[in-house]
C-alpha cells in the first residue's frame, strides 16, 4: 500500500499511551458520572443511596438551575455574537499588506494568553464600584455611578465583555487566515462586475469564510460554557444575586462546596448533553463545503 | 486592484490602533497598579502615572502566597503537559496514518475523537474520586497525566500527515528506514509549525487552568499560580490591589514569552490548515 | 545578572522543587489549615506559629493558608475522605454542624485534662457557641460579632453629632438622609456578609432563624427567615437601596473599600476589621452597636468568626495530641489572645486577657476595640441568640446572600426572594437529614 509501513504490532504500541489515558481518565470517569447521577451521596462516608431520576427531576424543576441555564445561554450568545462580529470587522480591516501587522497581532493575542482568572482580576479592578477607572469615567461623563454589585444586568454585561475581550485576538487570527485564503480572482471579478465593497463582502467573502465562522462559533460557545469558571470565581462568584451563576459555577458549588456528588454528577451529564449537541453540529457541518467554489 | 490610498491606510491603522488599545489597555492598567503603593490605589481622583513600588509589591505577593513555588509548579505542569500531549498526539496520528489498517483502528479513532465531547466538567466528580483512589490528590501526577491525550492534537497531526505526499514514506521504506526513523528524521522536521502551534496552545491552556488545580491541590507546595492569584484577591480582608496586580504581572510573564516566541508558528499553522 | 546570583537562584529553585527541608532532630509536626488572609496571615504565621514553635522546640506548628473559610472546610472534608487530614483545621461558625456530623473530630473536652486549660476564664458567649450538650467540641480562636463603623468627619459635615452612631434602623434612615443630602458622602450605609447581617438582625430581636431552636435542640428542618420579621428587615434594606441610602458593595469584606474611600459613611461589618480599618482610614472612625429594628424585643448579637477543630485522621500519636493541647494552651494565654485582639479586632477570648488590656488602658486608647465586647455583654441569652446550627449552612448562606442581592437589585420582592430561599434551604436541610441519618 502506498505510503504505509508494514509493521503490525507497532501501531498498537504507538497508540497505547493515548488509549490508556483516554480510557482511564476520560471514558471511565464519564461513565462513572452517569452512574453517580442516579445517587445521593454522603459527603462524609461516600455511601450513596439510589434515587433514580430524582436528581434530574430536581434540577430541571429547580428555579436555580433553570436560571443558571438561561444565564449561561445569554452569556454564550453575547460572547459569540459580539466576539465574532467585532473580530470579523477587525480582521477585514487588517487584511491588507500592512506594516507592523505582527505587532498588532501580538497585542491582540495578548489577552488570549491570559488566564480567565487573571482577566477576571483585572476587570474586577477596572469596574470596581468605588475606585475602578471605568466606573469613574462613566461617572464623570454621565454622572451616573454604576455598581455591578447592585445590578445583575450590569454584572452580566461586564462578564460578557471580559470574556469576549479575551477571545478577540484568537478570533481575529483565525478570520485573517480565512480571509487570506479567499482567492483574489473572485473578489476582483466581483468588483469588475460592479459590486461595491459591501456587496463583495457579503456575496463572496462571507460565504467563503463560513467554515471558519462556524469553527469559531463552536470554539467560542465551548469557551463560554466551560472556560469561564476562573473568570466568574475571581470576579463575581456567581453574583450579584445569581446574575452570573453559570452552569459550571453551579456545578462547582454543588459538587465541591456543598459536597453533593450525585447532584453534581447529574449536572455534569446535562452539560454533556449540551456539548454533545454542539459537537454533533460541528462534525456534521465541518467537513461540508458551505459554499460552492 | 489599486493600492489603497494614503488616507485609507491611515484610517485602517487608526482603527487597528484603537482595537489594539482596547485589547491591551486593561493589561497596561494592571501593570500600572502593580507599581503603586496601597494608599495610592485608593486615592480619588485616581493616580494615572506609574509609582515606584513594583518590587515591593512583588515581594509581598511572593511572600503572601509563595509566588516562587507557584510559578515553578505552573511551569512544571504546563511544560509536562505540552510535551506529553504532543508526544502522545503525534504518535497516535502517526499510527493512524502510516500503517496498514489494523484491527480496532476505527474503534480507537472514535475513542480519541469522543474525548472532544468530554471536557473536564463532564467527568469532574468521578475524576476527583479517581484521584483519591489512586492516592494522587495534591500531586503532580493528578495535574498532568489526565491531560496527556488530546483529540485536537491527534486530529491536527493526522490532517497534516495526510497532506504529506506518500512518496516520501515510500522513499524512506525503500531506503530501509523504519517507521520511527521516518517519523523522527522526516515528519517531525516538516511539522515544526504544527508542533510549535500545539505547544503554544497547550502550554497556555495548562498554565491558565484554574478549576482542576483548585479542586485537586490543597497545600502550598502543590498550588499553581492561578489559584494563588485568587487567594491574593479573596483574602478575608481588604484586597490590596497593588500587591494583587504584582502577582498578576508575575503570572502573565511566562505565557507572554511563549506567545511572543510561538505566535508566528501558530498563525502559520492555521494558515496551513486553511489551504485545501 | 551576576552569574553567582543566577546560580544561587537556580539552586534555591531546585531546592524548593525537591521539597528540601532543613535536617533537624525528630520534631513532631502538626499542621493547621486556616483561612486567615491579608494582615491576619502575618499575625498567625509570624507571631502565633513562630511564638509557639520557639517556646516548644520539639514541636513544629505548620500553618497553611487554604483559601476562604468555605474552601478550607471543603478541603478539610475532602482530606478526611482521602484519609490524610491536617491535625487542626480552622472552621467558621457556619461549618459547625458539618464538623459535628463528620465523625472525624476529637472534641476538645476529650483531649484536654480538666483544669489544664482554664475554660471558665473564657467569655461565656464565645464558649457557648461551640458547646453542644455541655461538651466543648472545638477550641475558640477568632470570635467576632458585627458592629457599625462610621465616618466621624462625614457625620460632622452632615451636621450630625460625631459621637452618636445610629442605634435603630430609623436612626440610620434619618441620619442617612442628612448625610446624602449634605453631600458628606455618596451613600449613607453599606454592609458586608449579608446573610450574617440577616442572622444578626434576627438575634438582636430575639427571633429564631430556623426551627428546633435554631438547630440547637435537634436537627433543623425548616428555615424561618421568610417569616414576617425577616421579610420586614429585608424590606427596610430595600427601601434604603431605593432611597439611594444603601450602596451594596458585595459580600464579606468587599464593601470595606467603599467605606475607606469615603464613598459611604457607615459600614455594618465584623469587629475583626477594627484594626485594619482604623489603620487604613484617612478619617476618624467611630463604632457603635449594631442598629436594631425598632419596636422589637431585645435580643443579643450573635458570635461569628471561627474556631480550631482537631481531626482524628488515621489516629494521632500521643506526642501529636500533646502538641495540639500545648498549642491550645498557648493561644489561651492572656498575652497571646490580647495580642491577637490588638492586631485584628477579634475578641480577646478570656476575662484575664480583658483585664490585662484594661490595665494597659488599651480600651481607653482604642475605644473602637471595646464596642463589640460591650455589645455581647448586653442582652438576653436565649436559643435565638446562641447562634444557628444548620447542616449545609455554607450553601444555605449562599442562597440567602443571593436572595438579598436579588432583592436589592430589584429582581424580586423581599417576600418572594426569601420564600424562594427558604424553599431551597429546606430542600438542602432535608437532604442533609437523609444523608446524616
């Protein structure tokens, strides 16, 4: 067979470490999580009582959980919507032979290199109701003194901004790469045909970008669901009044502060269902050419 | 198409500078606060020029949470996982691409792919129990080994290997070189951009990981720098922002260095991926 | 950098990495997990631990900062499950029931020989919190209560008597309106630890917070904070917020900075912050008793803070037990508990310590440090003032914090928020009851 080596045993040897790690640390615990979700477990003795679907029933009927779900979806929508549109705009702007593009790129990517915890720390300081510079700026300009601890909407808004800010550079870099893969002939042909810049963009460029856009949609959604724990824990701790109480934070609280392992695992399973939907979407559309070239 | 006019270029630069400022201003602000003294942080109107207390603040942060140990731990973990993940992903991708179909190949591939759907929060409680059973709570093993496998990495390299013309490996075989030789001498040098890109992504990911170390470490000597930052912030007393920001600066430097060194490769790797 | 410095740094880093520790004769080490951050970190590490270690060269007390109170408890329980808990863990009052049910502790009464530590020298209110059925389970260490701090200069600017803090909620409203109207401060009042403040308001008016006598005569199954009294308190707070008198600044100690920056003129907060606040404030700070709702019966403010619990682990050697007891004796010494009080504001735990401080004229020079102490000596001793014991109290506090925040931000009415919180709390109490049967 062309290109392939004949060894029969070697592939297994090469695969063994990965498969071992996957089975022991990923597959097995996930199955365990499913099992645990049907139990109520004592934090002291580790003994569990089988409760069937009670944990799930409680979650889905719990005001607290449903609220957490809607907050997470709201947050994700904000991050994806703002993140993608702003970074697309920046990428389009930057998509020309510019001097110093490398410098811009590093500056834009710097927040990506920060941890959510560090980002949360910095933004907590920026928006501090008494001493934060943004607060003072808003106060000086509008006379209004925003206090995120008394306004859940404001707190959520700040969280969206902090999270979108952090992913901006990452999104831009991917969009830039995508833009640069748009064949020039297409754009030039469209311009010759009399299409304005906007027309060129929407008719030609955007469809060609759709795989990248979709990829970033999925990455940013996963980011919103799973990577914001540090940000929330440092900045708002789910508050005020649960306004930023995202699903992963709820899970941490229930599983590790209240030591309710069965309930926590049930939440894990529900999260898995949500990831599953996202991933299936990704696998279905990723290979497809979403434009006709 | 005609070269954009001078005015247009300036406008673009201006807007880009604007975007860059938005990206970078919060970080610069953090840097500035890390140079102030405690009183200077709380003055009103706020002080906008740098102070002279950076080393002092860094010293206090160092002492308060054992910053030196924290940085060392984060470095050990980030480096180990980056290396480990790359090794395992490359080997797995190599196994999938360069050998005749072997039994279980499909199953193994699916197993690795599934991990994409199993981020840590989905299995976090049993993982904690597992660590307890292994006796790995509060250890380097718990912080590194579970992260050694990667669907993204394996996929990335497999895609890349598929773009390499088969003639290359055929030639190697003809020359009597074994598969490992081929991997080391030919494939790896070709994959430099992808290796660097994955290294950067994984190093940053592990350096910045917060939830898992928070749960699994108890003691000062195992803690990582991100949790240390939280500890600086969440003291049961007046948060000393100047000291906190000094800690933040310390936590920011290594990832920034990695970013500076590897971002070009990262970008190139993405571009490579775009070429169909 | 000079190559020698580089070499030294590498050496030190390697040594740190290898966990090298000074070779010494066999010392008995006891570990203490605590949540004392900020200035108190230095006090516990440099003064208390160092002092004890110096006095007892055969023993080494190793204090480890484990995060917040909630995180410390969680980690301790996880360590108990893993079989390697620390010798001593500092647990806040809210974790008391959890520790009692853990089956992993050695009650202090069982460890200390009668007369070895003079417990009757201890201030009653403090000891009583940690006593159940006449037995002392944990060693009091840092006890506090809530008081009100106020900005004397702001009071003067508003035309108020700078030596008269508000005594009732009505006072807070009247004084607060004057303060905001005169521009002396942006807002009149703020408070930390919202749930604790709700608990305090109940205790100060002799109202129960949960059934079974606040969980003291049996396991509590029903939260009572959504009864008319609790709703009334929260309604008052909401009214303050609506009138822009109250500027909510976050939980725990976060609102301190609003007070310190002069933004807010009054702060209801733990007395454990007295030293820090006096030091950091650029204005004269006054303190007073926690304001009460008027027209309600008299109660007493409730003890907060934390205590030291001894964990069994897989069994402790006689030397370890002796070391622990010696440590407890150390912190009970009048000089030590007096010093801890001076550095923080937590109560001096024993009557002898109080006498010592009085002789030194400490309270005359630092009247603010005496306020909380005077407060817990007045009022009634009833189950409602002894302190609430609830399983899963950590999470229940979170729930009530959320309810208060939701009310203040206008999302729910006080009754709705407290009813919702009570429902969730009762669910948790029921689950706790099932699990610990």
